[in-house]
């Protein structure tokens, strides 16, 4: 099997130097074990946090061990009664072309439900993040204005579409004209702003949100968020989902104080980790599948081909290369 190990902890933006490729023979399967062939591997922004050794909600990756993340794999050999050879599973698995598992923490996937890769995106962790953050923290009501940053990514595209389904005015913030056009034309966003070419974000946002902002779904943080706070309405809700603009920061970022705004507007700002809502995943997943099958949700993937491209694909998240969910196809099913 081929694996990709974390060789050193990145300072700032990660580079190829931080990773090492290794090839080795896997041992024979023991009783209870499965041999898995990686089909799709997800690259997600939170992995940047695990590459550092700072304390967080998931443990850091160990140096000289494989990176791990969301993977869709085929069971190619089984000595485990729960999984037969030929079935497809989803798990938190190492960046390896083949790996051995004891079956714990795996979920068997139904290949007829949707394309297998969807379980790393709209029907997986990012989709659930969008659903739970928007509906359980944002609690959108018809006619309200929802602003979403990182709008053209895996989470943002789903947030905006669900907000539209709930009858909200939806304004997306993203990093290219292609992305803003996609949000408006393909996904039905009411407005979309390219933060890279707009000189005055507060002004552009004010024009896009004539009735102020009731819900801000924050995927990026930093100055983009600073521009939104001034527009919050009374009883606004802010779901702090991600802060990707700060993940490669090498010093502690500072910004305007937000507390006086929250106070004056009786606004709620709440950080969350998708796992907080695990008890509600079944209802969320059922509704998402229903919307997808009914054609109410559009879904875009940015698929990079080849195991060796995993580090570069990961860097792509920070360069904004993706529209929709970024993932790597490792092998055919
Ligand atoms: P995306 O598919 O949105 O990919 C990342 C996108 O972030 C890029 O395409 C880029 O788009 C944008 N971006 C990168 N750097 C910057 C920057 N410096 N400033 C502004 N935008 C930037 O990723 P996901 O949908 O998977 O994740 C979105 C966010 O949600 C992340 O912050 C992630 O950590 C968070 N998240 C949180 C979860 C939770 O449980 N709380 C679970 C899943 C995700 P652009 O061209 O627009 O710049």
C-alpha cells in the first residue's frame, strides 16, 4: 500500500515538504479484520487544525503517521462477520491506497442511494454541518435574510440552498466571479459578492441586504465576517461554523469587538461542531436525501484524480480552487 504521512507540522500555508509518501506491504489479515481499498478520500479544512499540535476538538495527527480523514472504501477481503467482501463502507481512515480495519466506526453505504462520493459531501459530514448549523442555530423563517460566507464550497452551497427552500433571501460571499455566477444562476442565490474584487465589503453587503441580516452562517471568519456584523438585525443568529481565513495564521488575529453589536441587537452567536448534533443526524439525513431525490438541492463536486494528488488537493481548499465539494478519486469501484 502507498501512504501519505505527516512529516512535519506546517507553519502557515502547508506545503509538499510537510508530507511524505511511503510504500509498504500490508500484513496478512487477522480474524475480525477487513482489507479496504480506498475509492474516494475527502480533503477538509478541519484537517489543517489536526496538522498543528494545538489542543482542539480532534486530536492532532501524529508525526510520521498517515493523515486520516473521511474515506469511501471497498471491502476487498474480509475476516469480519459484519462486512462481506464487495460492500462499500465510509469511515475515518488513513490516507492509504489500501488499509486494514477492525470494522469499528465504519458505516456500510447503499450504492443505489446516490453516487458513492456524495457520502463525503452533501450526504455526509459537510451536508449535515450545513443542515444542522442553519436549521438548529439559524432557525430560518420565511422572508428573513441569510448571509453565508464560503458560499461556493461544500458547506456553503448547501446552506444557501436550504435557506432558499425555507423562503429566505440568500446572499453568498465567495472568491471568484465564476463562483458568484454559479451561486446566482445555478443555485438560485438572490445575490452573491466576490470578496476578492470588492473594495468596500460593508457597502456591497448593505446593498445586497436592504433589510439587514437575520442569519449569518460563517464559514470563513476574519475581515469578511467583520463586514457582516454591522448589518445584523435585532435577534439575529450567527452560526460560527468555520474560520478558514484564520487556519494558516501564524499570529493571534485581532478584529473589531463584536460584543457591543451582539448586545444592542440581542443577537445570538454560537459556535458548533457538527458532532454536537449527532442525535439528530437520522432526521437530517432523511430530509437531505428527500430534497436531493426531489431535485430540490443541486450538488457540485470538484474531483481531483489520483492518490498522489491528495496533498495538492488539500492545498486547493486554501487557494479556493473548488466550487462545491473538493475530494480525490483514488480508485474505481
Ligand atoms: P469549502 O468547500 O468551502 O472549501 C474551502 C473554501 O474556503 C475555498 O474554496 C475558498 O473559497 C474559501 N477560503 C479559503 N481561504 C479563504 C480565506 N482566507 N478567506 C475566505 N475564504 C477562504 O470547505 P468546506 O465547505 O468543507 O468547509 C467550509 C468551512 O466550514 C470551513 O471553515 C470548515 O472548517 C468549516 N466546517 C466546520 C464544521 C463544523 O463542524 N463546525 C464541519 C465542516 C466544515 P473562496 O474562493 O470563496 O475563497
